[in-house]
């Protein structure tokens, strides 16, 4: 599936918005993320060399989800194997296109490929009550085409990647996909990005809004911060009204 050109709406998988699949820290995280909530278990692990995929790395998955949904709308059959240029992915994510940006994208692809997820989410229960655990990496494998001139500026002429079947099947079901505000990529903080996605998933467009207990928020984030430090950051976001399309208040 060749990535489509032009601008398109940002789309995200609801499951990725509701559960702590990603590290919220910019420094490498190797401590596993573990979550048990509502009968759903989740474990995310990374390797010491790369660490767990971050919420900024998830921009690649938002790009992929947006491409898949748009292709379906245009009558084009998408697939797990996707082909694009690094430039297209970087521009979609509203990033620069300098050497450091290309190297950062390569590092993100490595983390997405080396991070492993084990979850019972969207897995059918067996007649004996046993739950199936699905294990996968966000990207099964990826390739890049290096320019023949041998330039070491981190750029490549093209990228091929194979998405996890778990992710692809979720995006193919449009009931499991939501649009994001076009300004999402401008959110710079890890908790800021995570909280917007969580509010977009649960709060939606309900006139009466949605309420979270602070302790419950902390557990859903998978953050390694102390609960008190996490609460301070959430309160700061409420003071700044940092989330596009939503108003935050502390009760």
C-alpha cells in the first residue's frame, strides 16, 4: 500500500487512547508498563538498547491509521505493508525535515519494532473462561532505502514497514477509530498528549463532559512519576487550558 499524498484528517485507534501503551517520558524507559483494568490485562516491554516506544513515536501509528482510513474512503484497499518516504511521515506529524528529524524517525521506528505488547484487549474468551493473550510489536519489520551516494545525513529515499495485525485490524474497524484535533502534534509534553487522547476517547463530544478521579488517572497513565508530581502536572494543564477542544477543571 503506497501512502497517499496530500493532507488528511488525523485519526487514532481508540484502544491506544484508552490504555497505557506508551512511555510518556522522553528519556528511555525500560521498566515494563503493566495494567489490569476492567478485565483487560496489558504488559508493554522494551529492550535496553531502545526502550519502550513513546507517545511521540505513536505519531507514526497515527499517520498509518490516517492513511488506512483515508484509503478506505477513496475505495483503495490498504494493507499492513506500507510504503512511504520519511519526508511524508515527518511532514504529516508537523516535524522538521533536517538531519536530526530523520534520525529521530529512524529511532522511533526501531522502538516501535522492538517494543513488545501482551494484552487480552479485543481477545475473545474461550468457553472454559480462559482469555487469549495477543503478543505483538507495533511494527513487525521495516526497511529503508539508502541513497546510493552514500551520504550519512540520516536520510533515506523510502521506507517500507509492516504493521502489527492487532493494530491494523483495529483501524480497519471504523467504529474503533476517532479523529484528533489538527493541532494535536503541537502538544509537546508526554502527559499533555496522553491526557488529550484519553479525554478525546472518554469525553468525546458530550455536553455534560466527563469526570476522572486523579488516582484513577494516574493508574491509567502508566507513568513512573510519583502520584503527587503527576497531579501537579495535571493541575498545571488545567490552569493553562492546554487541551484543544476541551476545558479542564479540578474539583
